[in-house]
C-alpha cells in the first residue's frame, strides 16, 4: 500500500510510507523485538505513568502464565471488557502469545448487547475492569463464563492518583446508585491479580 495518501504530506522526512515487506513472525515476537531494540523506551503512558518496552514484555509474559494457568490454549477466546488502559494491551498480547484470540468488548454495551456478544464468541476467560464487573456479573452464568480475571484502573496510575482515584470512583458509584466495591468478595471464581503478577 504505497499509493499517496493526504496525510503523507505531513510526515517527517525519512518516515517510510509502508513497512512492507512485513515479517512473517507473530505479533508477540514483534513486541519482544521492540523490547530488545528499545528496552527503556516508553511503550505505554497512562495518566503520566510510563511503562517501558522491557516492563511491558514482562507484564505480558506474567499474564500469559496466568491465562495458561486458567486453561487458555491455542484457539481459545479471551474476552476483554476493558477501556483503553495498560491492562487491555497486556491482556491482548498475553492472549495472542498463547495462540488464543483476544476479543474486545465495548465497555459501553448494555447487558443485552454484552450477553449477545459473549454467547457469540464463548470466551474461555474474561478479563474485566472492576468497575464494569456489575454489568458482567448478572449475565455470567447465562453466558457460560466460569473464569473472570478482574483488574482496576488504579493498578497502573501514578501516586498520588492511585490513592485519590478510588475516592472519586466510590463517590461517583454511590451517586449513580451502583454497588461499591464493584466486585463483591463472594464473586465466585473472579480473581484480582496484582499488576506485578
């Protein structure tokens, strides 16, 4: 795809219009290569906190071990009920590292829309944001979901935001009439890993 596009006019000199020929390697291998070449470069930035390529590969490797421990194998589907956050990137790469298929789900879906999609792709495991768990919990059984890994936006926020954000989340949840904490202690097989494994 080397034909001229209007945005090419704004690109810096020396930036190629295509990366073809594309290497015949996995996406995970491409990430590992990027980490080998630029280990300390910023791979992710979230509310001012940076994750380097070296750290990202480490997080992906750890989470792929979690998924494998939950029985995820090549060809299985891993559902992602996450907004744009580091955990989405980590879970996506971890799933494809195992040969699984990562399926993103819109966090704004209604329960009916989410149930329809979950029935359609039948995830082996769901990775969900704690604040979105109340949308998933009532349809878990109906959708046939037995494994849920729960994470929080604050896991990758810098200090002091990581301490202040939960106060706001709790206040907003109470104002909107939603449960807090969003994941009750008796949430079945739901698991909440720390950001470091």
